[in-house]
């Protein structure tokens, strides 16, 4: 796409653009895999390689709805993957040994390939949104339209909760999972109970959270590749700059530098859609200039979470949509990407 504006490209030139040769095993594997996901037309014996409609939607989507919809459709192109998602739709993925046995016995996957197949299914599912995290469990949420939809269609996938899934927790009003799930990155320096509580509450409200420990990899002049990759999959960012951990040195120079690195990368990636969470007693002078700030209240984490939610609305990361209820129904609300 980048090298030739999405037009068909000679196989040799494509390999060169990818920094390899047309005869290399890695290039052949990329072509084979891309074809299995219905992303390209052509293989390692063809003169030209071109993107399919689905491939174009994946690499240059018109909006986030098309981006996520195309990822779902690509993820279910391989028969074994689609059959696994359909077999466990609305259910949790069992422990690895049982999931492998299911692939072998129910889907006729060769035993030597079962582990790799399972890892790919889970990775694709998490990336595309087919698989959701519920605490320590992985839940598959795929509807019939996702399975049967024509890859050339540009409709968004339906992420509505299955009737077998657990309902949203703790909320006084009914919150519905929506067609386009906002994906938010949260950076932190200590995966404490405070961070876990905030993540759990935001996920229960319908947001998809990707997290990264900014202090886990020691001194560095840049953020880790894993953190950057997770940020690129999101539309907004949260930084928990302090969490009242008595063992955390808030004046640590390396920690302060990582904060600035993250804020620089986040504002470049998300624009104004960045929220800084910090306790008033630990606030760094001038750090929050131009950023949406939320006070961390360790004794009232629900209040902190509501503050984060309000801040995400204020910066345009998400949109709350209220719906007037019928007389026999409760009021309801939902959260959407704000575009």
C-alpha cells in the first residue's frame, strides 16, 4: 500500500519494498498468509500481487468502524479460525490444554500445529475485538453477520453482548455494548489495585483497555515496541502518573523522563485525546499544561473513574449517547467513539 498506493505491484518489487527477496521463505510465508486472510490476490509464483477490497479496507480504512469491521472479517477467513470462534461463541475459552484438544478433536487440526493455531486464534481475536477480556477470562463474541458478511461490505461488526455473556457489573443503569468499541491505552508505573480497579470499571462501561507498564523495562531513550504497538491500536490515552504506592519514588528522574516520553508520544498519536491522572500531592509543576487532568482519589476510586470518563468525553475521545426509555423499560446509555 505505502510503496505503490495500493495498486498491483510486481512480486520482485514488492519483496524489495519489504526489505527482502522474492525467493526468501519469510516473504513466501507473508504472501501465503495474506492470501489465506483474503487480503491479497497472488502468490509467490505470480508476477503481480494486488490488494483485495478487504485488504484495502484493512490498510487504508475510511474510518474506525470500517477498520475494525475489516479486521473481524479478515480474522474469520481461515476456516479453522472461523469454526473455533463459532464453536465457542458467547463462551469463555477453556484452559490451553482443553482448547488444544478441541482444535484436534473437533476441528481436525494436526496435534503438532494445535498450540501455534491456538496462539494465532487468540492473538487475532484480541486484536480484532472478537475476543474480549473479562478479568482473567477470554470471551468470544461473534455474531452471525460477522460470519456470513461479504468481505466487500463496509459495515461495522456487531459487538453486542451474547445472551450467554455476563451482564455489565455494578452499574445502576443498563449499559449496552456498542457497534464500535472505544479502545483506550492506559500507561502506568505500577500495576496496583488502583490501576486494576480503574481498568475494570472502564471495561464494564464498554471501553476496551490496552495497558502498558512504562517503568518495567528500565532506562531507555524511547518507549518499548510493545507499548508503541498497543498505543497505535488505540484512539486515546490515559497516564496514571502516580498511584500512592509508598514504595514508588515520584521524584525518580527516570520515571519523570518516561512520563515526558509517553506524553510526547501520546499527544503525537492521539492529539488532545490524552488524560493525565495524578494525585494533587504529587503533581509535577507544569506537567499538566495543556492536558486534561483528573485528580487521583485513592479513597474514592469510583469518583476517579467517573472523572476519567468525563475527561475522555471532554477531550472528544468518546461520546455518551443517552436513550429515552419506554415506560416499561429502564433508561439506558452507551459509549461510542467520537469522530
